């Protein structure tokens, strides 16, 4: 989880040197469906917007391991505002699970598909900064002035994105606790949920094959069964 937090911090401030592949062919239309494959990015979201302006679309078919929080919320809003079904082909992880899957009019799980959560900006360890980890990434020791400036910028940005996330989940009538239930249950894992447990967080209209069971190939992914309903 520490690596995920460092990634968030550095990506948030534009200092993470992460090469993102061209996304012009990651989004395409077939009939009334938009196919979205790969990272959730600004370029791919723009392609979605362009298609929605030109065509009558009723579903988003996605295979994604996530991406930037802001772009995830942006795509989730597009899905919700246009009343799109979301069909998961293979994987929907991280921001895809948090914001895109949850926003679907119907959430359709294909045989062998998997929705995986691992946290969000409201998890408790986002409220502190481990400067030793940050300094490893930026390549130098930060002085007190740099740390203070970084902290101010970080917490300002964190509060903004927390509000965006809170407003998003309120809009779609879903508990944002689904994004941190793994930490609350101390599983120290990535997690998925059965459709009956998704409903405890307000994730409804989940369509799945008879006898559906998540096909887990990664030992770090666990099926969790939250003990009670989360209010939202």
C-alpha cells in the first residue's frame, strides 16, 4: 500500500515519470457500445465524449486496471449521466472498480470477469506523508521549506479530490466505503465482492451468470464478505 500512496502523491503533483502509451486506439465504438481497454486516461475519456456526442450509446464495455483518480471520476460521471450499462470483460480494477463499475445503470459481469478494489483517497494512511518514500522518488533530501510546501499542496489537493469523490458517490447513491472496506476489515489485500455483498454498499442491478464465482488468479486478491450494511 505504501507504493500506491507514493504513486498517488507523485502523480498528483506531476513529478512521477510514468510513460503512458498512446490511447487513440484504446477506445472504439461497435454498434451501440463503447469499448474501453487499458488505463483510464484523459485522452481515452475524450474519445468517449466524442463518441457520445455523435452516436446513441447504451453501454460501456471495459477491461481496465484503473488510472488517475480524477479521470476515473470523470469517466464514472460520463457513464452515470448517459445512463450507460457497464459490462466488465476480464478486469475492472482500482479506479475502474471505484468509479466506473459503480456508476453503471446495470453492472454486467461476464464469465471469468473480476472487479477488484484496493483503496481510495479516503483511506486513513493518505492523511500522513512518508517523506522518506517521497525523497526516494524525487532523488534528493527535502529541506523543511520543501516539505512544508509539499505538505500544503498535497493536503489542499487531497481535500479537493476527497470532495469530488464524496460528491460522486452521493450522486450515484453508493457508499464510498466500498473503496476502503479491505482496510477496515484488516485484510491487507486487494479485494473483490460477491454481488450480494456489493448490494450492501448500494451497488445494485448487478447482472452475472448463474453460479458466478470470481476467477482469482492473483494470491493477493481476496473475496470479502462485509458483516453488515454500510449506510450512504
